[in-house]
C-alpha cells in the first residue's frame, strides 16, 4: 500500500468532479449531519456558477442539503459511497478511530463508481492512497485475499493492495477492480456457494445480449477450479469518468416509488427527446428478461443513469443480472398493476408507462421468451456444469416461470 499518515477524523471533506481527471473540479463540501449519522452537501461558489445539479434533489442553490433520514448520504453523493462488500473491506483494512458514513466515503478511494471524488484537503483533490491497479496475473492472489476476508483471517498489508472497496453500486458480492488490456474492469468472485455463480452471471449477461438488451461486456475468468466474472466499467471512458446516478437516487430525488414503470417515466423527462423511445424499450426488455430468468435481486441500485455531455441522461448498460435461485415470485421493485409480482401479464399491464402499445409490448415478450427458451443450450455452451444446470432448471423450467415462457414462446 502507498505510505500514508495516520488518519485523523474530520467532520468536513471536499467533493470533486472527475469527468476530466487531469483537471478536477471542486463541487463543494460534504459534512456530518443528523447526529453524525448522515452526510450533507453544500456546493462551492465556483460550482454554483459553472457546474450542474448532481441530482434533482440537489439544485444549484447556496444551501446546506441534509438527508431526510439517518444512515443516508444526500442526493447523488449516496452513489459515491461503497456498497456492503466495500464497507466490509474498509472495516477490515482501515483501523480508523471513527467509522462514520464520511469515513466510508473517503476510504472508498479513487476507483469508486461514477465521477465523484472525495478528499481530506478542502483546496485540492487528494484521494485516499492506493496502489497500482491489479492485473490478470494477480487474480489468484485476489481470490485468496477475498477468502481471508470472508473467513475473517488476517490480511498482510502487501495483500491489501489487491482489493478496492468503492468500485460498484449496492451489493454484497466480493469484488474489486482489475486491469485488462489497459482498461479497468470490475471483477466479482464467488462466496464459496455450491454453484459457480460468477460463470452463471456471465452466461446470463450474454443471454440478455441475445435478447436485444444492451449489457456491460463480461468475461469469465478461471480461478482455481471455479470462475470470477469481469464486467467492463461503463462509468469510465478512455479519457475520463462519467457522472452516474442509480435509479435509487433518481427516483428518491423526485419522491417516486421504486419501480420499472416509475423509472421509465423518468427516462421520458431526462433522456434526449429523440432517444426516449429506445431507452424505454430497453428498460422494458430488461424487466421482462429479469422476470423470466428469476433475477429477483433487480433492486433500484442495480439500474443506473449516465449523464451525457449535453446534460441529458441515458440508461446505463444492464449489469448484475443473474438468477437468484429463490423462486420468490416477486421482483425487488414494482413491475405493473400487481406491484412486484413476477408475471409477464403484470409486466404488460404497465406497457404504456414505457411508451409501448399493447401489440409492440407483446411482440417484445414473445421475442424474449423465445430466446430464453434456449437458455439451457446457451448456458451449456458457456461451460455451466450439469449440476448447476439442474439447479437452474428447478427455478427456470418450473410451472410458474417455465410455464409462462413456453406459453409466450409458442404464440
């Protein structure tokens, strides 16, 4: 790890925009609020003159923005904090005298998701120090460090450099960042479960692409006798970073419930006018696919919006799509008139919210059902083993999901 001075807690840190990392722009100051159980934001004067609202609940006015509840970070700054796995790594690696939300934001480091950065200095962007990004050759060592974290074993300082805690949105899966062909990728590992979950995720994501869904590119990486899955970072460009917000932040900002139809309506407001129809159709396809693939962990932090140079927003590529292997019968967020019930009829009930007429929505459902009907052959071609295929079939081919799929694929 890079040498660093002992950490001294501060109640105020600076927030920076890193869309052009060579020239960071100071957004403002973030500070503890709500009896040190929340994080507030005040924009800097320069950002008020030349910047933009980070999210709709953070308009460009000179005011202190405070979260409405404890254990929350205000507005879009919420998405700069590490996910549950990242917090777990930070608690193990950083022996700080205080561990508030402000510390989690700082310790997430320079590789955090999106384009926001956090610095202890109020006059310059100096992220929490880290070592050079690991490469593919470090994959087995990364896997071993993750095993030690899960087992609560000691991790030597030289090994801590292999894990980065702030690289993704909400989730508990073990993960870090890795360089592949000179590009940053998110790499996710299994947790010792019976199934080869990372390989199943790769197979599911590539099947989603066959369904006409724009997905983040993935690679299956052999590690020991299992796999990790690498996901290309869509919040980075060759020259910079992209300001991104989760659907959680976007919907919370306007007081909407968490749901696909609600997000589709926000796309109508936020996307470029000539791209609204395409974006809404993409979200509808994603919702139908998640239903048929038993991905019931499709919560509002597993969908994101990317800010474009002209100030409009676009739906990010799909990510974190993997069968939950639960058979719950309910998605994580609302689908249609029957709430979160995992049925295609429920999905079709909200077609108008996606700008789709009934006939067009039904055609999309038929198309996706026909592709998913071939899921087993596709997964086998991705080297999913027979034991995992049988477990998947228990949930994907049963009367509830398999019945819906077979009905629509033969219409």
